[in-house]
C-alpha cells in the first residue's frame, strides 16, 4: 500500500510539473527571463500569501499541516555558521536538485533582512530533467541568530521554516531547522518524507563545507 501511495504521489507531482514547469536538457536555464520569474513570484505571493500567518487547514479542507525538526552540530563559531548557512547561494549544489537562485529583492528593515527569491531546481523524471520553480521569502534576523523561510510551489505545497543557531560549549554551533509542511491530504506524507530528506542532505553538505574551510 505504501509503495502504491508513493507511486500515486509521484504521478501527481509529475502532472503538476507538466502544467507548470519546463522539461529540457541539463541546464539551470528556464524559458522565462529573470524579470518574468519575478512576476511569477509576485503572482504566487499575491495569490497564496505563503508566509506563516494563517491558521492550520480547516477540518475536511483536503489539506494537512505537519511539523517536524532536524538538527546538526557544526564545528565552527556561531557567527561564521550563521553567515554561511543563511546565505541561500551557499545551498546551490548542496541542496538536492537546487541549480540556481533568482533573487528578486534584498532589503533590510529593523535589523531584519528580507530576501525574495525563486529557487530553480532540476529533478530527474523518467529519463529527462524537469525544471521546477519554488517561490520563497527569507527573513534573516541579524541580531537573533535565526532566520525564517516560507515557500510555495506546485502542486500547492507550502513550507514554513525557522532555522535557529545555538552556541555549544566547545565552540561549535547547533543548527535546528523547525519545518512545517502544508499540502493536500494525498500528498502530505510524500512531501514531508522528501522535504526532510532534502533538508538533511543540505545540512550534511553545509556542515562538511564549513568544517573543511570551503565556506
């Protein structure tokens, strides 16, 4: 039954990709210009308001919210880890499938840095690469050693992320990602499992890069 569910979920995602994404050769490019992608970001924001300001999905709405958290300890000072980890461009090539980041705006208000961006991901599917766009807003709280990122992507999947950095006694830094996923009931298990696995891969890759001196 679980295998059948995962197959169904994959088929649903594939259908969404066909409707909203571009299939093509191994390139991070899209048929849209960066300006057109910025317009898509704004349309997604205006339509879905994917920041975490709404209550959980109502009963019988057909959607489910699931929360989880994952942590990693990085052997480096908190200031360095926070700066490297919160820079979304450092996730390129380390986060699963992430190939490019299109930044639409970057501003600071009241010690909080707001970065609106679209993540361009290339996902292998049936022998080809499918390009998927994830629209996001990141809020980096520069005085608090934490940041938040909210995203929206097809098929109507929303994530809310709060990443907290804490000093460990030996000079290391513990990074805790508090993750919230909103998705249709039929997809929530698939979204959570794959979302958590992707974030764990990113944590491990950034840990290795910081500790090796690459970042």
